[in-house]
């Protein structure tokens, strides 16, 4: 069966799965791809990025790629939500981005 495609904004999740499998020999590459593909599907279907422009949506996905491989992904995502409101950088909607992180944590049950 061919792999399910993901929304293009979530394509970095697949690259993250590949990196995790490459960097951690104990991780099965296909299992890593499936986990990140499922996370992308859940976030897409759960409208986690709803209301964000493309720039901010891509920023959330990039941050999630880092946070989901942290030792404690839930803590990492929640800390990121706090950090973006304190230091928004070039985000267009920091409050929306923070909310998207918290929605993602909820959808992924972190």
C-alpha cells in the first residue's frame, strides 16, 4: 500500500521521522514515518493550525518537529507556547501560534 500523503505544511514531519530513524539506530524507520504521518493527520484533521497564515503555520510545524523528539514532548510543546508569547520573533500572530501549540499538545495527548 502506498504511504498516505500529508498536507504539505506537515512535510517536515516526514523529514524529522527520517532523521530520528537515522540518529537512533534502535528506531525502526517505517515505524517513525508512521508515527509522524499519524501526528500530521491528527493535527490536520484537528485543525491545529486553523487561523494561522502560512508563515506562522510553518513556524509551528518546525517547532513541533523539534519538540516532539524531546525527552518530554509535552513539556517541550507547552514551554514553546509560553516562549512565543514572550519572544515572538518574526511571528505574525504570536498568540495564535501559542494557542496552536497548546491545541497540538491536546490533540496529541501530550
